[in-house]
């Protein structure tokens, strides 16, 4: 076999074996599970909410009474976000007054 034929055979083997780039799954933000949200009770303190949900992803300096939890997931084999969850909690003083899913 000549060098060219060996090279072409090598290229053919590589292309048929599916050499692809491996892409990792990307998860960003706070994991928001229904079990966690069910533990939130109106009247809970900010400390209790932080214990259950973790630190909020977003806190607006102009609206200190609102915390936002956001979660996105993008599998490595896709180019779009397949899961998006958003939860906002509202406080009056130190007490939880409203939960918006």
C-alpha cells in the first residue's frame, strides 16, 4: 500500500467511528425542586428561606424585598436550553409574604 492509500484508509476509519467533540451538560443558577418550594411558608424569615433555597441568584438593590432564584439546563448534545425555572420570593421586613413561580 502506498502512503496515500494508508492515509485515506485512516481518514475513512476515523470518520466512520464518529469522532466528535464531547460537550458537557451545563447547569446554571439555583436548583429549584418542588420539595424545596413546598417547604417555604408565608411568614418565614429571610434566614429560613435562605436555608431552604440557598442564596438567591439575583438580588435587586432597588428592590431589597424581592429575591429571584433562576435555574437553566442545557444538555451538551443540544444548542438550546431544555429546562428553565424561575422563582421569586417577596418580603416585608424580614417576613416572607409572597411566592411567585
